[in-house]
């Protein structure tokens, strides 16, 4: 009797499992794939991408070409300065439209530096984006720098993530003594060469601000132990003590007194919004990010947008006071 009851339970469980699987399969197969809703939607997406590349309305003109008696194709004519990456714009348009079933074949004319990108849907080319190089336009790029602050020895995954960005982003390591910096530099040799050091006390406070006498002694020791080291100069521009202290050495510094400081506790939305301050017209040219898996993931999401907006990441400028 017990054996028969057990078999019934097993059959019931199998039946429930089949019903759940069938329901999931029905839902997945019944869900229509994403597709282009209208040509007006395509126009909106094109306009969005052009804005994200900081292409002004003055650089854009439109015309139409009659294909037959019932259809005319709209053509966007975009004037671009020399040095602008047409390939990157093409890649972004392809990424945007591919999910909607729209292909974006392109033809390049090297003689007149033009690229024509066709938007094709169900065998019909319905839009063309013609990119022209205008020698009278000047390509303005905003230069900015990013530093990733690491509170402990960086693991391989973090260093690999930074390397895959392909950008000149140094790490800054907190140290209390130049001998510690020397050991860290030896340990990281061949793994990551863009290294800065930040003199801090045991409470992770900036040593140059909280204990100037000890900080000056450490800086003098740096001149003997690691004279080629590059150190971070933090604090406020209104307090010249750190700058005066740095001027009493022959060491090289990165001036971060007016840097933008970002960390995970901002939350993703605020973190990404703050990075917009590196764009044109904003007041910051250097951001220091507390580095971990989360913040580097957010940074990786934001970098393409910054580059599209014309931000060029450069190594943070170094100075000898």
C-alpha cells in the first residue's frame, strides 16, 4: 500500500513538472521578438545616437530620395570634423538597431572620406546616414583623467578589468611608509605599471593633512628609497600646506586637490551621473574612484558613453613643485 502511494506521488510530481515546463515553453515561444515598430522610431533612435556623440543640429541636414511611387528614403547628411571616428558611430548605430532586426551595412569612400550607412529592414533600405568629413570643422575633445584608489593589494581580477578598459587609468595605493611602497611596486612589476602612492595614516587619513611633520619625513625617505615614485597630492586647494610640503622635495606628484571623488555608496545612478562632470563644460578633469568589482563594473558601462561624448582619457598630469 505504501509502495503504491509512493508511486502516485512520483507520478503527480512528474505531471506537475511537465505542466510547468510546458507553460514556460509556451510563454517563451509565444513572446514575439523585438522588432522595429515604425520608421519614426528609427528616426528617434538616430537622433538619440547623434546627440550622444555631441553632434549638433547645425551639422545635420536631411534630404529624401524617391525609390518608387509609394516610397521615399530619408537621407541624413552629417558633417564631421577630421579625426572623428565614423567607425565608432557606425558600431553604435549597429548595436542600437541590430536588436530590432535592422541591419546596417556601410560603404566607405576613401577618396572623399565619406561613409554611407544604410538601415535595412526586411530587405528594404529605408534610411541612409551619410557621414562627410568637413575640413572647416574642428574636433574638440575634452581631456580627463581617472584614478582608481585601492585600499589593499589589488587582485588579478581587478587588474585584468582595468587592463581590458584599454585606457591609461592608474591605480593609487595607500601606504604609510616608502618601504611599503617599494615592496608593492616590486610585487606588481609586470602586472600593472601605472601606479601612484598615497601617504595615509593607520586611520586611512591623508598623512600630509593630518600629520605634516611625519609626512615630510616620509617624503624625504621616499627620495632615498623610491625617488622615481609618483605620489598623490590630495586635500583642498585652499590649504597650501600640502603643496608647500611637496615643493620641499624633488618628488613627482599628481595634483588631486580638485578631484571628483566617487565610491560605491553613492549608488549606481548617482555614480554614473557624477561621471558626467568629466564631460564638456563641467568643472572637473580628474576623478578618483574607490575601486572594487562594483565600481569598476559601473565605470565599464560609462566609459563608452564618455568617449562618445568626446571625452579622451589621458594619464593624470604629473608635476614637480
